[in-house]
């Protein structure tokens, strides 16, 4: 991509990001709205070792250190009477906290992963114990939302008019922030990272894959060292994107599974048919990925097998075999979630290369071999052995970060 094209794409990405920021973070008269990520909700329950706010914060940090915290995007809306939580896409109300039920609001400092956390302590009149809700304030600083909530509560309790001034200050801050938004990387280009597989949330628990240029051998591949090095770098880049997308999907699947369990627990505990507090947020979290997302992840697992077979002599720490073993974790989880191999068995594209089939047969454990063969010939039969009359077009993946592999890379 030329410098002009990159600049143009940057401008487009910047425009889209500003537009999203302006749509999600707005202040109109007495109503303010902020984009947040719900992190967790805990009941102040002695049996759960949560008696104080500090206990809840410690529990959050502990769960996060174990990789058991997943965020859910939503909108936090405040007016003179209520704090509302809305679904970002449908604008459907998830939760409704009248200001007289909001007992406490504060920010939580000193967390490297979530540097701007807001917490709300809320208790409905018919609730035996209060709930503590944690939100990551990813676009607007938690201090701003904290000031907004506190001023709304104060005005509600004492009939003062502190909030208009708070909203005016917040509006000015948001205006300045909107003017300085810079996209993470231009749309349509790959992030500027060195070749290496990095996982932020722990599906692949190694910090780096080393690209070993010493293994580039022109005699072995009938390619010049320069051409081969370029191809290997593109393969590593594609593997990065593929593993990132698989990890993103599995994180959402884990989040959904956890939310279903919490939802069932709360429904069993409640004594009436009224929607329990935090039930709306859990219902949103409990939505499983759609069929197209399962299909996309399965295709990317097959793509990863092809890439790992090609890269087996070029990556280490972890190496191709270790990464292949890791991928059987998500694959097994998906089979359990969808109740069997029918969907995976229908995923024809991409077909595995002959090299990938041989690689898997040589390195899988007996348990992994059983699972792999259960998926059928779409997974165990190579492209070279596929019937000529059933032509399968080249697979062109679409990645969440917007990067598109060069078309000539699939020839």
C-alpha cells in the first residue's frame, strides 16, 4: 500500500472512530451517555467472601489474574432519576438503577489491564444484599462518569443543581478528547509488530514466537532466501491474525458459558418472577456466538493447521507442534458447546494441505487423533486427494483487525 493510500485509510478509520465516539458518548440536556465495558458483578455476600468493597476489588483482581474475567460492551446512561445500562446495538435496556438505589460510586485505581474502572453499589428495596458492579471506562475516563453519577445522586437527594455544571465540564473534556482521537492502526493494514504470536488473554500462553531465519534454505524450497523469508514473514503475520481471531471467539464462548451458569444460579435463588438485578447484563453476556462465528472459527483452525505445517521449521518458543496441541483445546470446547461433530464435519474450505495432514498424523496425541478423525474427510483428506469434480475455491480469510493477506499469497 502506498503512503497516499495508507493516509487515506487512516483518515477513513479516524472518521469512523470519531463517529462511533460521538454516537456512544453524548450529553444532551439532563441525559448523559458513555460507552463502557461491564467487567463483573458481585453480591456482597459473606459466603462468597465479599463483605466490603475492598473484598470485591480483591476478588475482581484475583479472577482477572486467573483469566476468568471477560468484558461486555454496553452504554451507561444517566439522567436526573436513574442510571440505565443499554445494549450498544439494539439500545434495549439491560438494567435500570433508580438513583435512590445507588448506594455508592467510586473509581478503582492501580489496575494495569483496566486503568479506568468505575464501580457502583446498588440495592433494590426488595434485595437482601447489595450488588457491586464493575465497569471498564475505555473511552471516557472513570473520574468523569463518577462525577456525573455523584452529582446526579446529590441533586436527587438534596434538590440542588450541581449536575448541570458537572455535565458542562464533562462536555468540554469529551470535546477535547474527540478532537485528539487517533486510531490504533490504519484500517486495511496489519498492526506494526515484529513476526511473533502474542496472546493478551492467555489462549496461547507464550509471549513470543521466534522467526528463525537460519532455517531459510533455498536448496530445500527452490526459492531464493529473500523470497522465502518474505513468504515466511507473511505466513507468520497471517498466523498471528488467525490465532488472535480464534482466541477472541473462544473468549466470547467462555464468557457466554460463564454467564449462563451465573444466570441459572440467580434464577434458582430468586423467589418471584420479577427480573433479578444484574439479570439483564447476564442475559446479554449469555448470548452464544452465532452459527457464522462458529463456522469462521472452525475455518481459521483449519487455516492455522496449514500455516503451522508450513512454518514448522521456522518458528519456536512455542513451536508449531506446541501450538497445534493448544488449538485442540478450543476445538474440543466447540464440539462440546455445539453437541457433536456435525458442523465441523461440514466445513470444507479451506482443505488441508498434504503437508498439514502428514504433520498432524505425525504429531497428534492418540486422544487428538481420535477427535481429528471424528471430524471426517473435510479435515483428514488433503486438497491433493480431494475429488477433482468437487472443486473447492481458494480460502480468503477475513480478519477482525482488517488486515487482508495479499491475493498472490494464496496461489
